[in-house]
């Protein structure tokens, strides 16, 4: 798996303003003063992405108790994200990055190898951004299943 940009702890998280599943605009700057977990996933309503989103939903109280907001970002259109939210009863914002510019800025778009083939696409990634907007944790190439549990353990939340 390769990407031109890789964020590392201590770097400023690239700012963004994206359309949400509810039609409004959500910006990273909206979360200054609190930690936010930003995760990138390939496509709403696919098995792996559904598993990951539902794991975040099922553990959202733990993130909230630690004052960590959760944001999911994919290249899907807001209408598809709204259907995904309603179908899976997701309770955190899903953001649309159709031109993949935010994914590129965060290093979550690029070449990856799946089943021995090299393709270009979303690199499933998760970032914890601190209250000052700096990257606290950057994880690239995470697995959909079990990722949230490992994240909670590793971050001691």
C-alpha cells in the first residue's frame, strides 16, 4: 500500500469542509477544542464498511464519554450516505468526499494491493485529531473487522 501523503503524529490535520449525510456542511474546524476521530472507508452499504460503521455506532458511547467525536468519510454522495445512516441507524456524521481531495490530503487515497492486484482507491484509514487540530494517531490500511475494538484498546478509551 502506498500513498503520496502520510500523516504522522504532531502534524496539523488538513482542514476540510464536506457535505454531510444530513445535507449540511461539516468542517474539521467545528471540532476545535475537542478530540475527533476521522475514519475513511471505501463505500457505504458494502459488507466491510457496514461492519466498521456499526462497530463505531455500537461503541459511540465510549467515544462520547472520552469526549471524542466520530466522523466517517467516503466518496459516496450525501444521498447514499443518508440511506446508509437510516438503514444502519448510524448516529454520527457521514461526510461525502466525491472528488477525493480530502482523502488525498490525508493520505487515504492511493495505490493499494488487494488479492495480489494493485488498484487505486480508498485506503481504509483512521486518525485521532487532538483538541488543537494536530494528528494524535494515524493508522493506514486498517481492517474493517475488529478495528474499533483495537482502537479503543490502543487509545485506552
